[in-house]
């Protein structure tokens, strides 16, 4: 038997790691188009291009964004198939800085805040005057979230026909709060005037008539409408936040009904700082001041402001609501003793 002759083809080299370093350079996506997020559903985001409701696309989050949260109202840059045809998918490659943000936590012990809506100019706090009966606690806490997040709160009262003589709105008259009636028996034009050419979020307890109001504003929306349960709390009829285009311009964001509004991420200083006429005063407060006044804070600087007594008292009601572990959820109202 002849001895076999070997050559280089007989050598087996196990492949190892390449010597070429992996690049960290990411594409700049200079051709990306601007869009606004109008819906979120299981890892897919509905977006409109150029604020045009007719140019609607579905997009996924680009890999380089990781787990960056994207919510309704966010301004994003998108690339890929922007035709909007069925079964096409674009990619969100950038999320712009938010001008305003509405945040909440699950409750006042939850350390993780959740962004509900981004870039809205106004927050409509929808409250029924009856069935279910109104509670000041939820309104005050929603106002706190609006002020701190940079939104203008508007109190929208529904079911006015069931409680025409209600004095509920008088509890907020010292906070410069805009109040409008948006029940099914009320004229719609005052509501439209406030919504004109802006991005507005609607928030409220289930059963207060929020979806009914949305259907009046955007008839083709066909948002589900439910009844109030026997225990005085509504059933959840809206399950996803969605931005809807108004016929005369502007957008409304219908959010799911809430049963509680946690504010674990907000401090008393955050609340006071949202009011320009009081923000500078708290710099003279002692360290750790809760701004609630005597007897808790006998040296609070807010007590030394001339002519601001009623306004300070009203804002202190917001602070009580902030520290009350969501009294609206318990069916209680908040007052300052």
C-alpha cells in the first residue's frame, strides 16, 4: 500500500471570531419622514404622515430603539414602506422630545410611572354630575398630573340634565380652571371651540359619557358606549388610547376609563412649581416643607403672600389630594381643614 500524500486541503481549521470589529455606526435615516402616533396595538403603531389622517401607515419599532416607550401623541420619524397599503410595515427610527406628557402610576405605591399621552396641549377631565356621582378627588389628582406635565386642564361636565343645579364646579373656581358642559343635551359648539386645531386628551371614569362625547365630536369613530354598573362605577368600554381627527381640524385622544390615578412620581414642589405666580415663593420655605400650612408647616412661605389666600387654599387642596392615596377610588372627597 502506497503511503498517502497529504496537502493543504487535508488541514481542518475551526472557524473562530473574526478580526474585523463590529461597527457601532448606525444609519442616519436622512430620508425619514415625520409622523404622529395615533394608535398602539401589540407592538404595532398606527401613524399619520404630515398630520394628514388620510396618510395612515402601520409601523414597528426599529431595533436600535430598544425598548424605548412610544405612546399616542408622540412625534416620530419613519422609514420603509410608507404607502399605507394593506400588509405593509414601516419602521419608527426616532422619537422626538416630548413637549408635554401625561403620566400616571398604577397607585401611589407603584414606583414605575407610565406615560399615557404625549404632546397634548389640553386635558379634558370628563366628569358626570350624576350616575355615577362626581368626586372631587379624581378631578384634583388629574389636574395635578396636567399641571405638572405641562397640559392645560379643562373640566368637562356631562349628564347636566340629571343634576342641573349641581355646585360641583364651584370647588375649582380659584384655580383658573376652564369649565365646559359636554353632555348629550348640551350644545357641542363650546366644546369644539376649545378643541379647535389642538391635540387634546380626554380622561375620565368609565360610564361618565366620555365615549358618547367622542362619538358626537367624531361620528365615524363609533366608540363603544356602556352602562353604569349597579355599584356606581362604569364598565370599561374604551380599551386602547386612540387619536381621532376632528372634522374641522385638531385631534382628540380617547383614553381607556380609569378607576384610580396614581401620582407616586409627583412631589409637592412639582405642583407648586407649575403655578408661575407661586413658584418663586417656595424657595423661602424650610427644607422638607409640604406647603400644606399650619399646623404641619407653620413656616410655609405661601402663607406670607398678600392677596393670594384663596388661591393658595385651592392649591393646597390639590396637595391634599396628592397625598391622600387616591381618595376618589375610595369614594371620598378631599377638603383642607
